[in-house]
C-alpha cells in the first residue's frame, strides 16, 4: 500500500506520519527533509531553496525522489509520501513511475485545519540557534529560561513563520494543491480528517481509513 499525506502548513502531518510509520510498517518519504539534505550537498539547490525561497522545477524534484526511493524503497511499495506530490503534474509523474513496477497510490489522506489555526500554530514556533530544536508556544512550551532552549541556545522565529508570510504560503498551497485534491477525490482516493483535535483521535480515524 502507498499513501499520500496532505495538509496545509501546521496541520500536524509530521506527528501523524511518525505514528503511521510505526503502526503500518511504512517507509516515510518526507520531501522537505530530503530537499534540505540535498541543499547541504548541492550549492545550486541551496541557492534556490534557502537563499531565494524558490520552488524547484517539478522534473528536478521528481528526479530527487526517484533517486532516493530507488535506493531506500526499491519495491516502490509501503511508502508514506509527505510533501510530494504537491501538484497534478507531480502526481502524474508519481503514478507513472509506480505503474512501471505494478504499484499505485492506494489512499490520500488530507488533514484539515483552518487558516486561523495554521497561523496560530506556526507563528508560535521557535527554533534554537545552537542545536536546531523546534519549540512551540502552543504545543511544547518554552523552558523556564525565557527565549532560551534547554541546551542554552537562543530561540528565534523564522521570517516565514510570521503571520503575513504564513498566509502567503497558505495561499500558494491552496492554488497549487487545490486541483490535486480535486483529482484525488474524483479517483475515489481522497479522505479528509479534522486536524483540530487531540493527536490520538486523529490517528485513530486515519488508521480506520487505512484498514478499510
């Protein structure tokens, strides 16, 4: 079984992914993490993603995905996709690649939260300059020493975690991913779950959808 995990920024995909990987023995492909690793090795990708804030072309992103999965999940099965596909074009590339091995996307799970909730969660995020740990004023309150990580490092807020920047990212998400959601729904593969509930309730609902 291959699954796509979808949702706007701050929807809690990473938290649910960790639970799903353990429970259903899935290989977790998280495009954001893969691209961050690529950027460390490739100055051109680092320039585009981290310095200019640009998106890589679909073909380049897909090439990175194929290279990674040919190495880590050559059977093209039991994969949980997070962060890819983001568009109809990327989805078609993925479908064609899986079909070469007789595999397919079996289910797409959309974790739904409101724009206001997304802004609330992301604008509360703080990152340690020293160790890189992520804190959150909502879910993981900062330690007693104000603005300091448990390691002693200074905590800061990323520019793209400020409310106006978040709203711009959400607008882009809706524009690019909206048509993909419509396609997945038309294929009978899309299920939606409410993401503004306790983690265990969300996980229980997603698990039931997978078991079906």
